[in-house]
């Protein structure tokens, strides 16, 4: 990443919503190494609580989660803020899911596994 871009984004606060612990730990580590401040929610309920209590610069959101799925969370976020970027990161590869996520307000949709 170019230095000027990295310096502008360093310190940005990211909420990572992911129930797959191995993936979440790896993402959290790598994002933190790049200077981002990462909060990790292991399920939809924890994500909703963090969103209510804190301000984030980006949400990285899985779809298949306990309690609330990522679609429900994206919809709730969009009811409050049209500006907060949402990246859906999921194993669900179907076109229907991709369209639904984007229509609910996600800014991008990335499928697992990724490299």
C-alpha cells in the first residue's frame, strides 16, 4: 500500500463480524499490523451491541452468523447510516445472496476463500 494512503487510513476503526475464529484471528492480526483498530464480534448479537455503543469507519460482515444474520445487520446499519462502508465477506457465493447484500446497502461483496 502506498505510504500516503496507509498514513491516511491508519487508526481507522473496523468492526469485524465473523464467527469463524481462525479466519477472524488472522484478519484481526493482519489489519492491526497495518495500523487499523479492530473490534471483533463473534455473532450477530454482539455485533449489534457494538454498533449501538461505538463508532466504526468500516464493517466487515459475514452473512451466516448466530442470532442475527449479516443481512439483518446490514439493514439495521443502513437504517442509521448511509455513509458507513460495509464489506460483506462470506462463503455464500450465489448470485441471489450477492444481489440481496448489495441491495441492503453493502458496498462490496467478497466470497471466501480469498487470497
